[in-house]
């Protein structure tokens, strides 16, 4: 684990969802393939579909399949037809993350999920996996917002938690999370058990890198002053 964070105590921790709280790859890939299948678009290998984990969906369709913005929006809506009923629960919370949320919350550290996934889906997921009681906020864009921005979402979380950026840390597995956090003035910690790489996270300005959930737990409990 690399660490270059300041010594200021952490009062709140913001967690990305995909690749940070949960392994959501099966549901995302299945939903993408459902959407492109409805439009007769040729499939891509898993390595290329990995781009969908992190950014807004419409951006993924434009980037991976080279479609127009208009078609990307249509594909996003079609994706959600499958995801809403099936893909949403084709995922698993990473072992140890639920316990970490509970430990932090019980110790008085504010916790939140901050994701570009629509809030309607996030609310269903945190309830389904029994995490809602350990969270102070769940932040995501409205369903009809295809242009969600991670910095905007982090700032929204800061407002809801009523905390200064210097006391908050964002946890994520992709460069979108690191860049969004840094632009909002929040410390950024990258995790390598998700879908990003150490090179990607460091280039995006991560203040620390944790290999596994256990490393993340040790880091957060130390910097939050939890014994």
C-alpha cells in the first residue's frame, strides 16, 4: 500500500459502488450486451467492456462502440430495461466491505456511497445487501441524467454530510473516482481489488493505494482514529 495523505483525521468516507463496494461486472456486461443486441451492434470482448465500469453509461457506449450521442442515449435507456429487473442484482459485495462500513459508522465516521449509477438503483442495492443502516448518504444522479459527473456528485455528498472537503476521503477503483475527488478538494484513495490499475490510479492523483479490502480497512481505521 502506498500512502501520501495528510495527517488530518478523516471524518467521512465516500465509497464508489462498482469495483469498490461490489463486484458488479456480470450485471453490467450482461446489460450492455442486451442493449447492443437490441440494435444489432457487434459485441466486444470483456477487456473492452471494462470501460463501462466507472463512467456514465452513455460515455461507455460512445467510447467502446463509436456510436453517436443520440444512439448512446438510446442504448443507455435500453441497457436499463435489462438492468432494472435482472442486472442490478447480478453482483456481490466484496468480502469485508460490509463489516468495514459497519465499523466506521459505529465509530461515528460518516459514510456514503457516491456513484454515477442512478440513485434509484443505488437505494435498491444498499437495501438488498443490508448496507443502508451503515450509511449516512447515498448519492447518485437522477435516472434521466445521462451526463452525471463525479465531481458534482462528490460535492453533493459534501453538502449532504455538511463537511469540509479536507475532512473527507473518497475510495474508488478507477481514475474517474480519483479525478472527481481531487477536483472537489477531497483526498482520494484507490483500491486495486476492483477494475482499475495502480498506474491508472496514480496518474489520476491518488493519495494512497490499497491492494485489498483488509489493507483499506487498516488504512481507514488508522486515519479515522478508530482503535
